[in-house]
């Protein structure tokens, strides 16, 4: 039984939870699960640990963060195997996620926000100090359970906050292993990891002793978090959904970009917030792109993440599987499915990579976030038109522009209203570069200087000089 971390102790909690392997659709492990009193103990522990942790210097906290990085690295293979078991992703990608998590702790351990003298005049000296906020609730989804948790923990802990982490109930195990590692390293209460049955997020984000919520998940849940947080005016970072456009310009070589677009749309079985979710091709290249993507979809190896041949794993859970299948059925009625369009004839939550063409712009697959390996391909006639269509979305997370003339591609990228636009590449995320959404894709940023600032309050000391 995998255990939770509360106040420095590994505990079973008041209840338990079965975790399903998406390859089989069957439970394969059990873990401890919190009820309300466990959550209260976790928040109280984080509150009690806060003054001591906040009082440490950046260098002292860095020692702990590096020890966490070492601890995760030592158990890296075990964590990666478990991540593939619970999430379904190919093992190579799970190993990469573990490596990225280790790197996140190391990167944030090396950061320091020194006090800044902003006024130094004959009569006045003003200094900005950057202070931790307090207890942070870190709430994460099931698509990248480990790296999304690690980035939140590393930034929150480096800046001197204490944390109650709550992973998604369908992928809690890799987060619990991070808790196990932390139990032997961090002072009691600095990090608490609890599991719920999708029932404690509201309580956690409304809790009066939680000063900040850092949340990654869907836009719908993000709105609930904002409502819950309003009661005590909590600080918020919300990393929410996306419906990213990929725009191919008319000078692209279709054979060259099609594999990159396919990967951008189907990496992690399409369960990526910044996946390419709507593909726009110039009309003259539309047929060629649809054919190339269909060929790639038909030849992609879909299967168990533990099989080294697998490129695309299953959908992570039954609810998401049903949602993606529903979008496929809706698309079948109004568009043309040129590849896939069906579940695989085997247990588990497998969907054949699917390419759909000839959809109207108001199709659900174009308007909504599919979060699965289903690619709508749309034709356009001129740049002004495609920009208007790409920007006509309540989402604004990221996007890509593909073209041989890089200056022109950058000009187009500059007109896309999202937090990030990649030109001739995708998924290039770095800890030193801010990431986050505009419009309903989120509030605030993670990573980069902006990401660190999300975990501090500016404390101004203004001194009269004699
Ligand atoms: P979700 O919103 O259903 O769940 C996310 C987390 O919120 C889970 O831990 C869940 O238990 C918790 N939760 C549920 N109800 C809550 C409540 N009332 N208050 C607080 N927390 C609550 O999201 P999901 O389905 O797990 O993840 C998929 C979504 O996440 C997609 O929309 C995707 O685009 C988004 N996402 C965004 C980013 C980003 O960086 N912007 C990254 C990954 C995923």
C-alpha cells in the first residue's frame, strides 16, 4: 500500500484508493486516501512548519532541494516504471519526466531573489524584499503527474513556502513516491502529500490557512478554484486548458513538417495542455497534409507503454476516454475521418490516432479541448483569415507557426494571442522561460523569473535618511 506524507510521517490515512492501469482498465495498486481530518492535519502541519522553513536562507533550502533531487534520481527507475503503470505513457517518456523533475529541483535550488534597493536618495532609501507567502496548496492533473508536481514543489519550497500537494486521484502514485523520498529529507510538515477521491480540492482551495493555490488542470475546475479561493483572497496561479492552433504557412514542405505536427498533436496520446489541437493548412497544401497525417496515424504504434515499440499509449482514464470517443462520434457526423476513428480492439483505454478533415469551424472538435489523439485539420485561404480563426477562442495557452521564411513566420507568431508561440518547433519548455496562458487558459506563469515571483510577496521597507 502506497502511503501519504503528513507532518513528516508516512501514513495510510482514513480511507484507501484503488489505482487503475489504463492498459488493462483494471486496478493494480492501492494507496492511502485522505478524508477531511487528514487534510486538516496536513494543512496544520504545513502551517506549523512555515516559520522555520521561511527563516532558512536560500542556500540552506537549496541543500534540501538538491537532496530531494538526489533522492528522486536514486529511485528514478522505480518512479518511472510506476509512472508508466499509472499514467500509461511510454517508459522512455516516463524516464524523461523523472529526469526533468530532478532537473526542476536542481534549477530552482540555484535561484535566489535578493533584496533590491529601488530608491537611494539623500533623504530616502527604499528596499524591496521578497517574502514567502505561507502554506501553498499544489493541485495537479493526471497527464504529467510528476513534472507538474515537481515544478510547483521546487519553486514553492525554494522561495520558503510550505506545501500541501494533492495529485489527481487517477495518478497519485508517482507523487506519493516523491512524498516518500521527502519524508527522509525535509523537516516535518514542510511538504505534505495527500490523495483524495476528487472530493477534497474544494476544501483545500477554500481552507483559511492556505495562502496560495498553484493549480494545473482544466479551465472548468480552475474557475471553481478561483471561487473557493476568493473567501480568503488567496494568491493564485492557474495553468489551465488550451486549444492551440498550429498554422502552416504556404512555403512549408508538407513532408518535412507533417511528422512534427503529428508529434505535436499526439505526444502523450494528445493529453498535453499545449498539444497542437487545431491544424490550419493553406488550401493548396490541405489534401497533401491530410494524407501525410493520415499515413502517420495509420503507422503509429499504439500500445502498452512498457513495450519499447510503443509510440502512443492509452488514454489515462475511462472518463477522458469516453469524452474523446464522443468527440470522434460527433466529428464522424459532420466531417470526414481519414484515419482511426475507433477504439482499439483490446482491453484498456486505447484509441487509434485519428485524423478528421472537412469540419466546420463550429464543430466541437475544433472548439473544445479534445485532450486525446484526435487531430482536426482545417483549410484556410489567407493569413488575415487564419489569424482571426486561430484567435477566435476562449483559450490562449500556446500555438505553433510553421514556415520556411522564418521572419514571416515570426510576424504571424507575434499576432497569435497566447502565452507562448513556437516557430518551427514545439514543446520546447525550459525552467528559465515563463510558461502560462492568457484568456481562459490561466492566470500567472510557471518557470522563469515570473514563475518564481508567483511564490513571493514583495515586502517594502522605506527608510527616512537623517
Ligand atoms: P481537472 O481539472 O479535472 O483536475 C485537476 C486537479 O484538480 C485534480 O487533482 C482534481 O482532483 C482537482 N480538483 C477537482 N475538483 C476540484 C475542485 N473543486 N477544487 C480544486 N481542485 C479540484 O483536470 P484533469 O482532467 O486532471 O487535467 C486535464 C486538464 O489539465 C486539461 O484541461 C489540460 O489542458 C490541463 N492542463 C493544463 C496544463 C497547463 O500547464 N496549462 C498542464 C497540464 C494539464
